[in-house]
C-alpha cells in the first residue's frame, strides 16, 4: 500500500501570507494526486487534481505542483476563508489520504 | 442544485449492521463512479469503497473488505453501503462522494455525511 505523509500537521499563518503544504508518497504516484479543503463540521471540497489542475470555481491563489513522490499545495496570499484543514490524496493505486494539515490563524 | 444526500446512519452495537443510502440530484448518476469516504472523530479522511459505473465493479479498503458491500441503483439515482460485523473502529462520519476516474479515482462532489456510531 502507498503511504502518504503531509507536513506540517499544523501551520500558523496570517492573512496575506504565502503558505506551502507538502505531501510525500512512499512510492511514486506519478501526478495522480489531489488536494482537498475541509472546514470544521463540513464535507471536504476538491481544490486540485492531477497534481496541478485547478478545479473549476477554486480561486487562483491555490496552486499545486510536484510529481513522483513529492508534492506541494501553495496558497499565494492567505485569505480569512482559507483557515481550514487540507488533505492530499494519491490515486495512483486505489486511494490513500494524507493525515491533514490544519492552517490556523497566527 | 447538484448534490448528494446521505441517510441511514445511527447508533448500533458491535457486531451489528447498518445500511447507508446516498441520493444523488441534478446530475446523471449512471455516468459516474461513486465512493464512500469516512472520518473518525477528530481524525483524517479514510477511503472506504468505490463502485464504477456500468457493471458496477467495486473496490474496498482492506479494513472493510468482507464486511462492507457497496451497490447502486441507477434507476433511483441512489448509492448504498451495507455494513456488517461493525466494530467500534467503524465509528465515523460517512461521506458519499462522486468519483472522477482516471488512474484510479478522486472525488469532486461530496455529501454532508451521515454519522455512524458503534457502541455497546
């Protein structure tokens, strides 16, 4: 099974900051990686698929990059609505989610 | 509005069974693979199962294989998850999600979830 590890597990940032979250896979997953945002008490929403493709309706301040075993989600200028938990998911071999990164207000 | 609505969750004793349903609206349900993802209290997301469109090939996470069964009724735009031999570790919010399949699947539309609690 492919394991997926996110870092950091918690991130403190301010509005306007550039934020980067890392996702590492135990084996190469090519570019078969997605990113999701989840707010407390709500279902996740898709942000990025195929490592760098922005889902329709998602603000352009979100971007994804990487391939193989290392990926990043970047928020170019953090907005108040972006404080949430972010998950990556590999789908090269079935499906595995990372443990999540909580973005908190600094 | 395109949406998914889960139902059927509740409190069940260890060893018991539950059947979850997920009703789809405003998209062509039969054109899509569908999945279940769960989230234990205070924990991360865990993929549970996926069912493809057409003949409905199913895939399961190892932790539920042999205990859970996913099916779909395309005439009723409804997805099901039959859960048997439930354990305390199955306690979670269960989300129904629409799957986009390429290599395997990612999920582009999620329901609000239904809570399953397993306790004696």
